[in-house]
């Protein structure tokens, strides 16, 4: 990626800290989009960065094939906001703990990306980006929801040869759909949009 050395882990984490919206602004970001999608259900996902072989990696999951919604798809750990959740960060941490056994005390939230609206399932998803300075710890998958843990290298994910976009039209609205073919996994949908948003954040912009 031009202008940013993805092999420089400190530089990447610092760039994220600088450009992500602070977690305490998450609700105001949701309110802005929720005004356009009044009936959307709120959800949050966690984008957990950690070092493996001295490279930054992200934790994703492959959803169980038995799930009614988005079965078999690659996603970030996460789920819908519960009434008892005090924030979307709490939602992301709780869901990551339930789905993959990630201990909340290992997680340092860095900030949030802009919420993503899913047309098919009617969710407004807040991506919470985090760093795991001590690694992922011992993970235990919730087999009823998670079929597989998918660990991806940030540098490999940024390879333009594995990415492409398509224009899809639904209800007379055309939108860009992002695809990433990572090994035998195809990442797309809301997860693809979140990854594209992440890379846009990491790309230098002319002042």
C-alpha cells in the first residue's frame, strides 16, 4: 500500500489511532446513519489486530452453515446490540468472547470505523478496531455459530491482485460490492466493505 509500510507494525497501529473515530463518538456516528435507516437494528463487530510471526494479522470467522442469516460467510466476530450493552464497544467485546472465547482484558480498542448498513439483513454495524498486545490467548469457538477461525495477514489482504469490486443493483439502488479472495476463502458483503473502509483509512490522503 503506497505510503505506508505494512511491515512496520508500530506505524500501522499509530495510523489507526490517529485516523479512527474515538470510541466515545460511536453513538453519534450511528445516529447520523440511523436517521437514514430508521428501522435498522444495531450491531457491532470487532476487528482484532495481533502480531503473528512479527506481522499484523486480523481474526475473522467463518459462520456456521446452520445459521439462518449469512450462513457460511466470512465475518468479523460480533453481533446485535443487547439492551444491557452500555456501548457498541461492549457489544463487540461481549460477542467476540461468546463466539471465539477472546478474553476482553486482552483487547485494547483503538477506535471505530463508520457504521455499515446491510441491505439484506437490515443491520447497522459499527466496526470496532482493536489491538491485542499480548496476542489472542486461548480461543474456544462457539460451534453453533462459528465453523472456523480465519486468521488473515494484513499485508496479504492488501494485495490488489486478490481484490475486485462489482456493481450490484437492488431496489433501484446501485452499490459497490467489495470482494477479497484470500486463499480458498471469498470475503465479501458487509465484511468486504469494512475491510475496504479500513484500507481507505490506512491510505494517505492529499492534504
